[in-house]
C-alpha cells in the first residue's frame, strides 16, 4: 500500500478500530489528538508517526484484511458454544447493535435475559455474519460456555482459564495462583485483536437480570479486545 492508500484506509475505518491500530503500533497518546478530533487529523498523525519510525509497511500490514497476502487468517475456536437453530427472526436491531459494538471498539458487550429467549441464537447468528465477513479484523475468536453441552451442569471457571491459557499460547498454564492465571490470560487477550464470547457466565456471579446492557458479567458476554 502507498502512503496515500494507508491514509485513506485510516480515514475510512471506525474510530474504535483506529484506536486499536494506534495501540498495536505503539503510538504515544500525546502524539495523536483526542478521539473528539476529526478522523482525518488523527489518521494523518498516525501516518506521520509511522513514517518517522520507518514503519509504514508495518502499518500497512495492520490494515490488510485477514487472509490477504502477507497476513494469516484469524484463529477461531467456538465449538464450545451452544448449538442453536440457524433461523433467527426479528432480531435485526440487536444484530445491528452488536455490529456497532464491534465497529466502535466497545470493550464489553453483554446480553442479559431470562433463559430460553434466544440469547445464544442471537450470538450465533451474529458470529455467522462475522465469519462471512472474514471476522472483520479479529485476529483471534474464542468462545466458551460454562454449561456442559446438553446438560445443566456448570463447568468451573478454573476449567475455562486452563483451556483458554493453553489456546492463547501460555507456556505454563498450570503455574501460579488463580489470580496470576487470570492476569496472564488478560494479557494474552490484549496482545491481539480478540473477540471473546462467554456463555452462561452469570451463575458464577449472580442471577440474570432482563435487558441488554453494555457492561457487567452476564450471559453471553462478548468481549472485543484488546482489553483495557
């Protein structure tokens, strides 16, 4: 990509994605205007930073879609999520909300409702959309359900942390306290642009509350990395 093509791509991307590119490139916060500044101004400063650091090619690599030449396809593991019907009706508003959360770089998006209303079906339909769009820039996609498939039995948080540490590449997943393991897992999730989907989380925390909110541990919780 040429310098002008890089600048054009940065200007066109959602503000949240631009923030992710800046974090990945290590652009100092003081180097770029606040998020309230015009997108073109912020994009131009990112290009100037990369140019001064002789890292324009690295910046161009960050802008290429997954699967393009010079990049690798995202790593995806969502088999632990509940299986649901492919048919979904009357949920366009909720699907659009999830799209907006991803595009804006929302850190945590939670779907909260009583059992059986279709939370998992909604998430699966949205994941199918993401898959069809080559995961929209996600580098890792990891899904976990705290319910064992086909039963009401809960799996432990320790089982999740152990499995997630191994999948994200921790070299010593059995080392340290539960707190230490959690901190290492959070660091691994932050390392790449990650979509983390957690289903059935609320029994480990507190009972479900109806509604859809953007914060708090609920079922399912969709986490768009890097986590801050």
